C-alpha cells in the first residue's frame, strides 16, 4: 500500500466569517514555520474553520453553518483549497448562497451526478481518505475547541486508533458481513416459501391435467389473422416508400444544376472583385486628370488641355461601362442566390424523405420480426398435445424445486462462512491483534516526545486505550490529575505520535499542522521552549502554523498579521 500524502498548497477565502467580499490567499506550503498573530476576536482561527469547511462541510469550531457566511455581505461565501496527492492536482470549491461543492482533479470537474452526501463520501473515502475526526487529531491542536485524544470516550479513542492504523476496512467488512447475514436469512426464508409454493403447484397440475384449456386452434387462428393484418400493413408501408422514392427522384432532378450554380457564383465573385478594382483605378485616374494643372507633377512637362479633356471623357466612358457591368453582375448574382435558396429548400425536403424512408424500413423490419415470432408460436402450438404441455410444466416445476433445494444448501453453507468471518472481524479478532502489535510502538513514540519536551513521566496506553501514567518514582496518575500545561504537553506528544504512526502505516499524512493558541495560556516558559524544540523534530516537508496573540514574534521568519478594519479581517503577510 502506498502512502496517501496530501500536500496542501493554498487556500482562498471570501465572505467567510469576518472575511469580506474579497479573497484572502494563504500559502500552505511556502514556509516551514509561520506565525498567525493578532488580537483576540480579529479572526486568526477562522482559517481552521475554512479548511475544515472546505474538506468536510463542517467548521472546526462549534459554529452553525449559516453563521459562516459573512454577516454584513450575507452572500457569495466561497472557500477554495488546493492540494496534490502523488502526481494528481486537486481543488475543492465549497460555498454558500449560492451553494457550491466542486471537486476538480487535474482541472477536470469530477462527476456530480450523485447527491452531496455521496459526493462528500467520495471525497473522504477515495480522495483524502480521512474523516474530520482523524484530520483534527493529526493536523490541528487548539487550546479551546480542540478535543484531545485523552478526553475522548473509549469508543471514540478506538475509532481514532483504527483510522490511524488503517483498520476501518475491517469495521466496514464487519458491517458488510452483518448485512450479508441478514440478507442470507431473508434469502433462506424466501427459498423455503418458494419451495412450498412450487410443491403446491405440482399437486395442482397433477390434479387438473385433464382440465387444461384446449383452445389452441382458436389461438392459432387469432395468430394467423394477426399475421395477415401485419402483412397488409407492410404492403401499405411499401407503397408509401415507393411514393416517397418518386418524390425524391423528382426533387433530385430539380437540384441537378447545384454544382453549376455554385461554380457560377464563385466566378461572379471573382469578376466582382476585378470590376471593383478597375472602378477604383478608373476613378483615381479621373480625379488625377481633373485635378492636375497644365504641368505634369511627375515629369514637369506641359499637359495639353485638349488631351486632358479627351482623357477624362475616355475614362468616364470606361467608368460607365464598369458600373453597368457591375449592375448586370449583381442582378445575375441575385438570381443565382435565389436559385441556391431553391436548391437548399429542395435538399431539405429530400433529407426529410430520406429520414422518413429509414423510419418506414425500420417499421417493416419490426413487423416482419413479429410475424416470424407468431409463426414460431403457431408451429409450437401445432406440435403440442394437452398432456405433454402439462407434463412439461410439472417437469419444469420439479426442476425448479430441485434448484431451490440446492440453493438452500448453498445458503446454509454461506451462513456458516459468514459466522466464521464475523467472529474474526469483531473488535476482539484481527483488529485486536493488529492494535496489540502497535500499542508498544505508540507508547514508545509518546514517551520519546514527552522526553523531548523535558517531561519525564512514563505514559502507556493499554489494549483498551486506557492510560497508565507513572512518575519516575512509580507513582500512578490519571490524565485529569495533571495541570493544563502538563496536559498540553501530553496532547502535543500524542498528536506528534499520531502523525508518525500514520506515516509508518502508509495511511494518510499531510504537510501541514496547526497549533491554535496552545502557547498562550497553558504552557509555561519552559514548556514553550520545549514546544519549539519539538517542532524542530518534524520532517523537512512539514509546514507548521502557530496561531497566537502574545508569543515572541522573533522566533518566526514568516508571519501573517491579522487585524480588524471596519468589521472585516485583514490578513497581511510579513517576513523578518
């Protein structure tokens, strides 16, 4: 299995919460460490809601969906997120007022024929291969709305672990097997019912074998009369076809000169171009001789007045001849164009006859098929006797009875296999064995990250996902017995562990991780230092975003400042 690595590239947000009627664009893979800072209430954390809304149609925080639309503009809300998986480029557009949900793969819109629920399921199951709960546990860690793994109930903890270990397939198989068992039980009931019905029908056929309707002669007569009607219908259609062919022949004669007319039009167009050019040249020469003085502007020789007059008269006569020729040509072209219209009209009529001809031929072939079928029915009726008909029915029923009995045996065998499969797919079966294998690895990673943050406790999860926490002197604690700062270190170690497990299992991984104000309240100075040391352990291709309102900005080369201007959030990119 190849790893499903999602490389998020950028997100564009408009009319979303405090974002106004303009796009803000945030690059998600441009820098390894980015600070998003600003005062409380200015809209720093809305990027988490936007990402979650784009991918899962739900905000990250507990916000009603209608409230996601900017309360001032009240329409045209749109979030667009782009990412790659392998060599494929994806873009998700999701908006409200109007409702928009689009999935593009390599700039091609993926089929939207299914309803939005199926379309969303396709996105989660076949594209990102991650649901919102798994995404939140591996990508987002917040101080307020983040629900850490340790605060989840046992079934919810199990779902997170199963997703990380790519065990959802067994859960799905379990559900499929249960449904198959239900279907199997229903099939057995149906088979038993059908067996009873067939046995009863066999008895009825045996009792009334002498009472079978023997009106086959009447049936044969009806079929023969029907065939004669069909033959008369064919003759009528053939006559219509013959008439149509005559019409087509006459119309074809009327368009026989089509090629000649088209050639004449082309020739007239060429002559018109030549005449237009000659007219232009003649008019130019007339203007020259009428406007020139007695001295030639070119050779400076004296031009005789009589010569000029004669020349002008000659050219005007020529111009008259050209204009007369053009008038004659235009009249001819008008006649030719009229003829083209007539030809096109006749051609359209021919095409209609051709189409009708095909329809009529198709109808004839259909009727011939029916006649053939009726002849076969007549032949079979003539060959059958009353008893053989009913004996055949009894044999047929007995064959069906045997087939149903065989089917029931197979269904019972299937049920036995389903029961065995179900026992293997229970939480105590295959999944338990896989989880048992990974629990030591998970615990080792958690304690390694705890140590990296300078927190020397021994943290273990058992096979039921209950925590066992011991101090260096073996005192036993629970998660709830720790301070908020200590809990935050445990939560950080867990989220780092989940990302590493996902990578080890070749399940879904991403290039982004968000820390939402976790350094602002819960962590002390030492905890903050440990936190930043731990960030350096991430892979080179991980893009870390820290959302804060009071952290030391000098730790970051890339920063995004969020301010509020006229009730709208403004996002400004900064670099040291």
